[in-house]
């Protein structure tokens, strides 16, 4: 059988449904006029030129980038800033006193707002910069000279779902492309045999796949999940490789079957005109075929030296899970993956039992995070890799339920390290009790604009037209905070 002739014959058949004929005929003349009206705007908006046949190809940035790759360490649930990275002496002096300001969040009857609550952890200086970090993060404290702390983050999402969506997509209410998707859309990726955007053990709650979706962007730019937060590492290990190929078929036979399948999908896509979900499926099959060469080696974390595995905490059951994520993130980044995300599962939501549970959570991630920073630095990768640590919001300076804290999106801390940001630097601050951002307020739109700037992209020029409107990650807002740039 001549496989190629068969495929070409299939390409030649382009069925037209009655409904499709009526749609095309009815809209044709109107679209000619409408197209003329919109021609100028479309030319201005279409500023990312990519080849649909190779959408992940590397594209030049708008200007010289400071960072080329991103590793995002996400603490799902909302860690408390006043117990981790922003010391508030006022809380120590006024522990147990009533909140001195009007409370912006409403409690229900069963969980009335309590008094001010001091942090149960000591803050101690670290590194030559002397930046104080609580005893929750002794290993990270040793790395503060490479870190830039933002103590003035602000978002609108009071609940987890809205806050996660805004953190990752810029919108707390609508389905929009994620930050990773915008990054790969703008820059492509350096390894065509691996996804440009990978999310390791992402959460399925609070928006789920919407947090790594490409939304209206082409499906090639969506995040590729590796397992999910409900799985153990042993359940995931090797899984991405097993699903890539059929060992009973030769590579040539697999290619032929994929070509046949893709032709059917393309015919379906032509009839559906524009279906991002179908386009994503088509691109995922192509990428999976190419990944057979690169992916197996990239995921073989166990081949790292014993010293490296110990650095990330893989020798300790308490740290092995997040350590595996961080080490895999490094391996993927060094192989050219543009955007990698690691998620510490939904554990940081301490409305009660703050002391016990925050301590357990930090113990799981402290050593792996420090190991990642040290490893990247020793390999010279921190020079072009931006590491971000954040939750979806912080927590209140008052108690809830006696020994917990409620959500606080009005002033919280995240930090960045590596390419392009100042080292051993603190930026912004909340008020004296740690409730509201007071100095150098950085909204999530500003954060996104600044990250894109570090990657060499102007957030106002990185647009995509959908449904007659130009969209961008920062919507109609966003300011680059140049004071944190090295």
C-alpha cells in the first residue's frame, strides 16, 4: 500500500455540510465589509507571528531579555506572610489586642475575627544582606542574598478560586490564557521535542485546568500537566513516558497512524472552523510523538548523583515529593522548557492549627526550594532562570478560630530569585500590622507586567485578538516595577 497517496487522497476530500454552506454564503458579503473596517486594527494587534505548523519555534523578544526561563513554585492555600518572610514587631508588642482598623473581610457567625496574633516563630537574619526570615524556612534563609522579596502584593480574589485564577491568568472571573501560555505564545520554546509549558502535580480544585489553560490562544501554548496534586510521586514516575508510544509498533508505523488520525482531525477542524480544544488535541498528538526521543531521559530523576538527590531532599520521605518536583523542574529547564510550574498541594489554608500545619508544610518544601536555588546557581542557570515563589494570597494578622488566620489578598509577600532581579533586596511593605500593602503597592497585573519585562516582552504589545477584541495578560492595567530590576 502507498501510505502517502492514501493520505493525500484524504486531504483532497473536503466535505461541506448544508449548515456550513448556508453560514458561508450568508456571511460572505458582510465579512468583506467588516474585514475592511477592522483591517487596520488587526494589523496592529497581530504582533506575534508564528508558523501554525511549528508554533513552538523560538521567536525574538521585544527587547533584550534578562531571563529566558521561569520556574514557578506555587504554595496552594495561601501561606502567611507575617509568619514566613515579613517580620512584624508590632504584632509581638500588641498580641491579643483588638484589630486597630476596620476589618475588610467579613467573618461568618461561627468564625468571628479574633484579636491580633503574633507569629509563633522567631525571625532571624540570613546571609550578608541580613534579611530576616522566620524559623519556618531555615534552609531558604541561607539563600536570601540571591532573593528579591516583594512585600506589597495585592489581588482581588478573597476566595481560593478567584485568587488562583488571577494569580495565573490575570482575571479572577473569566477564563483567560495563563501566564505560562502567554510566555510561550510570545517567545516559543528552545526544545521542540518537549512542551514549552509544563505544570508538575497541579491542583485540580479552585479552577483546575483553567489555571494552566491557553483559553483562546492556540492549543499549542497550553500547559502540559504531569500528574496532579492528588497523586504520589511513585504514581506519576514513568507515567509520562508510558503513554507516549506503543511499543508494539515501529516508529514508521506510528507516524503513519498519526498522519491518518491528524488528517481526520484536520477535516473535522475545517468543518468546525475554529475549535481551540480540537486544535489543542491535534497539537498534543504531534508533540507526544516528538517527545518519545527527549522525554524519557528528561524524567529520569533517579539518574542524578546521590549528592544532588540529597540536596533536594529526595532521601527524606517528608521532602521527597516536592524535592522530586523541584529537581524535575531543573532538568526540564536545562533542556529548554520555557515555563515550569511546581505545586505544593492544597495544604496552606490554615484557618485553624496554624502552628502545627504551617510547620509541617514548610518542612516539606524548605530544603527542596533551597536545593533548587543552590543547584541552579552552581550550574550557572540562575543567570537566565527566574524562580518565583508565591501563594494565591497571604493571611490576616488577626486570629481565626483561636489559632488560625483567614485569607488576606490586600497585602502579602512573594519572592523572586535569579535572572534580572536585585539580590538580597526587599521591596514594598504592608502596614505595621501586616494587613494592607502600604509602600510600593504591586498589583498582580503589575507582577505579570514585570515578569514579562524580565523575559524581554512589553506586556502592552503582547496581545491576541479574540472575538473582536485585543486581549493581553495584564488586561488594561499593569506597570513594570523597575526598582526591583538588577
